[in-house]
C-alpha cells in the first residue's frame, strides 16, 4: 500500500511510531544519566572542598617526631587556661547574643506583621543594614562607647560579655531572614487576633502562641548567631577582648599545632551543636501532631 501525500507516517511505515518512541526513551535515559553524573560530580567536588581541609588540619595537628602520630596538641587544649577561658567567654557571649536577638527581633517582627504591616519594609531595611557596614567601621564608631563603659562601669563595662551588644547587631540580617520565613509560613495575624479575643495579653500571645509556631525559624537564627559569635575575630581583636578566635590567633604565633587543633575542635563542636539543634527543631515541629495510623 502506498502512502498518500500528507498522510500519517505510520501508514507509510508500519512500526515507525514504536521506533520513534524507543528513540525518545533512549534520549531521556541518556539525559537522566548525564544529570545523575553531573550531580554526583558536583557532590564529590563540594564534599572534597569541605572535607579535605579538615583532614589536612587533622594530619597537621597530629604530627609527631620522626613521622609519628601524637595527640599532644589536643591534650594541651585542656591544660591551656587561655584556651579554656576563650571557649567559655565565647559561649557566654553566644548565649547572651541569642537571648538578646530573640527578645529584640521576635516581638518587633510579630508586632510589625500584626499591627503595622507598612513598617515591614523599614524593619527589614534596618535589619539588613549591618551587611553594608564593614566590621572595621563598626569598631571605629563604637570604640569610644566601650572606652566610656570601661571607665564608668568598672568590671561590668569592661567585660568581654559586652561584645554581645555588637554581635546582636551583626546577626540581625541572618536572624531576620530565618524568622521572617517562619512568620510567612503561618497566619500570624489570625493567630494573634484569636489569642487576643480569648483574653491573652501581648506577651502571652507572642511567647505562648506565636513563638511555638515559629520555633524552627528561631532555632535556625540561633544556630546562625552561635556560628557568627564563635567565628568573630575582627571586633574582638581590635577591642582587646580574649575570645576564642583571638586566643587561636595568639596560639598560632607560638605553637601552630595547638592552634590548628583548637580550630579543628571548634569546627567539630559547632558541627555537633548544629546537628543537635537541628534534631531538636525537627522534633519540636512534629510535637503535638497525632501519630500516623498504620495502613490497613
């Protein structure tokens, strides 16, 4: 049978549609394999970029005499009082920064969303402004204030814990984004109006109704704040406070092995802390949900 002009291809060539479909499936399979290979290659490159420096730090910090391996650098961490004091100071600053950030940012953002939505852009601009100001500029502007605090308030004004005041400002851009994403995922105005209609005051509405629903965002902001405080060096150094990063720099000038050991230990500690907080956040998000019934 001859095919008429303009007729379907399958009429002229029986089985042609099956051949075309097989070629299409083969093309899709080759594209999926290429995409899988590209993803694996990107994953290997990223993991290599992140993990290889850690292995290099571990290899360097465990070097001993005549090619041997030793953990003396890690044992010296616990016997070095400066390292211990630096770790304790940084953790205290991180705790104060997290508490201050939550008390400052959460009520302000909730009040803005519920009462004055037009001010949302203004609050966002003010929170993101520290990204445009270099740390050295902040130090130059705030150093006279710290000098006055040290002269007027004695040990309290000259304490390293006052660095939390600056760290709260530095962490605002990152904390704002994390909390704002959680607030956008819920109907904050409806929850606040419902709580207010039932007789709850604003403090109770914020901390007992809104905060449990944005706990994931608050924990993410807390992780970012802790990471920023543990890694901050410029402001602490220029203001002459002995935080963890300043101690690590000073150790690096005397004993590089202990300095690298402390740096690696700090990274591992921050990574473990991140995992613990993430697990806690995921557990809190599922709290209160009814357990799933087994399928019949």
